[in-house]
């Protein structure tokens, strides 16, 4: 955001991890696992997903693991009401907002 890197966005119990590489994301997920073990926290891996953005957004890679479960890769996700799309660069979907404000 404006030239500053934020790797973890939080709002109440919603967490979004952002990283510049697959290795960095795996390291961040390990930190989450270590935290969960130490503080007896459980992540809901049924609601946790992964999404790639960048030149290799549509390439397969080894799965990310959280709490012993593989995270599903998705093409879009909703975080705090904003729909993000997997693409070469960050992209958002605003179609659902148009429907809400049009009264349909």
C-alpha cells in the first residue's frame, strides 16, 4: 500500500496473509502453525484458501499446508466484502456491488 509492504491483514478473526513468494508464504503458514500450537488456537482450514496473483498465477505448485491440511487454490475470494480475482496483477470484481446498489 503506497510503497509499504503489509504481509498480514487482520480484522477480528479474519486473517489474510500476503507474500511475494511461495517459500515466504510457507514460512508464514509455519508461523501460524507454531502460534496455534503455543496458544491452543485452531484455524478453520475448511474456510482457508490460497490464491496466486502474478505472472505464474495459473501454474500449479505444491500445496500450502495449514494445521496439517492442504489449502485449496481458488480463482477468487472474498475478504471483508471485497472480491479479489486471481490474475497477472491484483484485480477486483465489483459486479456484485452493482447488484446490491441497483436494488435487484
